[in-house]
C-alpha cells in the first residue's frame, strides 16, 4: 500500500491552497502524514525537501514518487 508524506509550512502560500486537497485525499481513506518543515526539520532534511509543498509517495517505506508544488487532486491520486 502506498502512503504519502505531505511536507508544508505555515508561511507557504501554495501550501495553504494545496492543504485542502491533501485533507480531502486523507478523508477519502488514503494514508497521508502531514509534516510541518519548521517543526520537523530533521525529517525534511532526511527526505531532502528543498521546496514546499512536497509530497513524497512511499510504498513499503521506499520512495517511489515525489510531487513538488500544488497540483490537482487527480494528479495526486494518479501517483497512488
């Protein structure tokens, strides 16, 4: 099963517009971990997050895809 790590920041404008999309995907039953890069700097470094919003798609704990920037719900779902 694929899971997602959603990296964002409170000060990020595109993150504010993209978060409702990720909330909806999470509400649809998909596994989404919401991570604020300012509060989890070590995790952001571990995943080499250079810009936000970034979604890391993992399967069995291994990164299989990455989305950088705000995209449509359909584009996120297509990665699952």
